[in-house]
C-alpha cells in the first residue's frame, strides 16, 4: 500500500464481496457446500469463482454464500441455486470453469446448465 486511495480501494472491494454474501429474500441464492468433504474436493476455488464473477458482472440480485454439508459427498463440490418461485437446482462436481458458465447461462440468462446437475450425473 502506498496511498490512502489504495487502502480505500481495498476496503471497497472487501465491502462489495461482503454485500454479495448477505441474505435477501428476493435474491437468487448460490449456496456452495463448504463442509470438510466439499473443501477437500475443491469447493473453495469454486466459491471464489462465483463471488468474483458475480461481482464482475455486478449482479445485485445474486447472493453467494457457503453452507455446511449438503449430504452427497460423492458429488462434491456441490452448489445449489435457489431462485424465488423456482425449483432448487443442484449442480455437482463443480469447478471454477463450470461456475463461470453457471453464472452466465443460469444466473444471467435463466437457463439451467443441465449437464452439470445432479440428475445428469447420477
């Protein structure tokens, strides 16, 4: 850090990430399974990919947060997308690259990426 402006920029980026994780009933919620099995399978980079992409696209109606065990360890990393008035979608065996596609196709355009869902992988 070399200036007060740099410190303020760091603060603003941190606040934006916290805002993405706060709950709102009318938001689309992206829940990343972050229990031990999820973390071991790579859930942390998946969550960061969601947070970064949602922030980059300035999606104000999307909340990204972590959750505990979802209960399907063999499919980790697991991500659930819960949109108001719609059925929950469970994505499995997620990667950061897949997360970017889910943001683009599902969160932005409303099209579920069916080949990443639990139904396509069971």
